[in-house]
C-alpha cells in the first residue's frame, strides 16, 4: 500500500486521502509497491514545449489531478496519442537543456487538447509526448502533478542532471 510522503506545494495538498488514493492506483497499474517520484505544486503556470517526462523510467507513471476546469484557452495539456509506443524521440537541437523533443520529428497534427472539468485525474506514462499550452485566460490552472516509480529503484532526483548525457540517447 502506498504511504503518503509530503510534497512541496504552494498551498496545502487537497487531502492526504487523495494522495493515498492516487498512490494506490499507481501501485495497481505498476503491479508493485511504489514511492513518489516527483511532485509539482498546485499553481501550474509554466509553458513547456513537446517533451517526455523521462527516457529512462519505463516503469513510472504520473498524473494530473485538476483542481479547476481546464480549457484550451486556460492552458490545457496537449498530448500525442500513441507516442508512448514510438520509441526514443529526437531531441530539439535548439533547446540548450536537451529536454524538449524536436517538434519537426513529431506528428503534432495528431495532438489532442485535454479540456477537462475540475476533479478530473489524467494518468500517463513517462514516455507519452506532451506539452503545456500557454494560459491566455484570467483563470487559474491549479493541478497536482505527482508521479510514482517502483519502490527500491533509485530516484532520478538522486542523480545529477547532466544535459550532455542526453546526447547519448537516440
């Protein structure tokens, strides 16, 4: 069973029960006890280009638990359906961090915008190519963004980030 671990958020977590329930789902999906991988706070304001959460953690899972409705105008998540099955994605040569994928290597015309009501939880594996759209509305877009990985595996946060090693990936 998942045990709640405190996460840094700008506001208190919605509830410990929600965190535990999400961890239980992650345990069921991965078929093994899990530990939190990372978590982001509730005021989700950033815009990111197309990316995968990691190329190294095939058995990790994340979710977005929306605290408010999200529309295309308020910066809804965009995903490339089926991209988790496509293998490694070429990196954007113009991105100095080498975190973003090369948009010219993606079929972005197949992208889906996930407009969802408050209370929706969207689950996805680390290999799904996705991006955060800009929020052009006056509406907040608060969400919890936790992820999990099997217990016992070294957490990615324990490794120093060296973007030059990303060059070793396809």
